[in-house]
């Protein structure tokens, strides 16, 4: 209830992929894979967020 996910997504260049209101889960999507660790870290430190994690990784992307 303390987390404005719409404002957060706009401010942090994230896209809202899906919202599960009854579970209080929001799935964000980003086009910048290199920023995922900092996105997760920032989400975890945001008031109103209980946890944040990577939901999936595209298997076609190979790290350099």
C-alpha cells in the first residue's frame, strides 16, 4: 500500500508487465539487462517493497 508502482516504473524506465493485485506482486520489465542488478537493489531498498528478485532470464542471451 505504500508503494506507487506506476510512478516507480516511470521514474526508473521500467515497464509494468503484469500486476497480481490479490498477491501484491508486480512484474516489471526492462530493456537494459546490464541495469538489472541495480534495479533489484533499488527495489529492495524502496519503502513498501518486501522483496525483489529476477523472475526469469532469457536463455538466448549469453554473457560476454
